[in-house]
C-alpha cells in the first residue's frame, strides 16, 4: 500500500525524533538557556517506536531518519537501530547528529545496520562553534566525523546553517574541509521556525548568495555542475565541484521551497505525527496506542493524517512561526 496525500505526493520517508534532549543549545534552535526535556513517561518507548514504524512500513514508508534533539542521548539507541533495520520494507535507517557522542557509537551503529549519518557542523573555528552551539566542542565533533568515515557510515553529510555575520565567511573553508575529507557538504538557509528561528532571520542568507560564495571560493574557472541526489531523501539541490569530485548541496526552504516534491512526515518523541515542518498540523498517535487500540486502527489514523498534510509551509506567516514547533523536538 502506498501513502499518497491529497496533492498526489507519495510519502515514503519518516523522520523519527527519539528525544528532545540535546547536549548543545544552537542559536537557531533554542531561545536562551532553557533546557527542554519531556518527562520519560511522555516519550514513546523503544517498543512503541518499533511498533509504529512497522505500521508505517506496511503503508509504504521505506526510509527512516532518526533525529532528536540529539538522538545519541537516547538510551539503547543502537538496539533500536538493530530492530528497525530488520523490519520488512524498511530499506534504509540513517541518523542526524551533532557528533559529540559519535566517536563512541559509530562502530556499533554501523554493526547494527545504520547506513549513514548527517552531522551538524556550523563552523570550523572553535570560538565561533562554541558561540553558535553555546558550549559545543569542535574538536570532539571533528573526531566524531572521522570515526563515522572510518566506520563506513558513508557518505557522511555535513550540514552548515549559514548565518550572515556569524559564519558566512567560513563558506570557503567548509568547501575545502569537505573536499579534503571526502564529505558531502550541504549549506542550509536559516528557517523562521519558532522564536529562535525568527530571531535568527536577521542573519538570513539566500541559497543564491550562498552558491555565489561557493563559486567565488573555488574560482570562476572551475565548474559547479548541477547534479542529482547522491544518496538519501533530502530536499537539497546538488552541485558537483568537477575538479575535486566534491558534492555540494544547498537547502533553500525559504527562497525556493521544495513543497511540491515533499515525501516526508515527522514523528515526535512524544508520539505526535507532524504533517509539515512549517505548519502546525499534527496528530497524536501515542494516546490511542496506549489506550489499547490495535494496529489496524493506528494504520487508519496514519492514512487519515497523510490526507491532512498541507500543500506547502507557512514560512511567510510570521505569527505562525511564533507558534510553530520547537526545532529541538523535531530534529529538522
């Protein structure tokens, strides 16, 4: 069975948040010094997560990305990965992480069946990195990236949220870093999601300007060729730096949205199915599941939820942003 929404889009990709806890407090994700964390009883158990993903797999979901918060903070995440990778119909399980704990877990995650990782890396300058993440240690993240490459979680994708006046001057350095380490590099526009996202909107840089910066950094004589998605399900537009073989992607959620081809939904750690990152629509699956409904009932709920997926995000509506999801509860 296929999950087709009311606009004819096939939903094959589920992003699954396993915790809202994080060991960083990035400027574009959280406001102030608050440390958000749901009570453990509010979280879906790993068994509940596995049950729901089995149901999703029967409806045509093929790829799972585990997110947070920081997913490596969730106890027995390796066991969850192992359980998910053997579900019939699930072709790939991947992970988004800030890599602070990745060196410790890279090998065991690979052995459990994890295919690849995306790593958030907003600066190669230790001071800037600490400022953006409010306490993150750059050297530990770089060790985590290296461990992922060595473990074979390839291609490792590195994501940089470009913020004017904060880290935009590092675009050339990031291109050189990706080239030197065989990484896929993705630049991301700031997104006006929640109070933190709105605050960072003053640092917005469009995808077009980011691409101009990339071209300037490699020189006008070198070719950036438009290319196809290398691996994965993401919304980036990809370019190939032909002389080095480096793949560079740009995610332009605001300046050039990708809503027409959206193939995803999001499951929060609290058991809510979120229809769109830029929209308030969601459906609670945890409550009915804990009340004792069977799998067929949950399946019908998911089918109904997909029909409520909006045609596009509401990033143009500032009032909507303030009420929107906290990014740390969704993992992007």
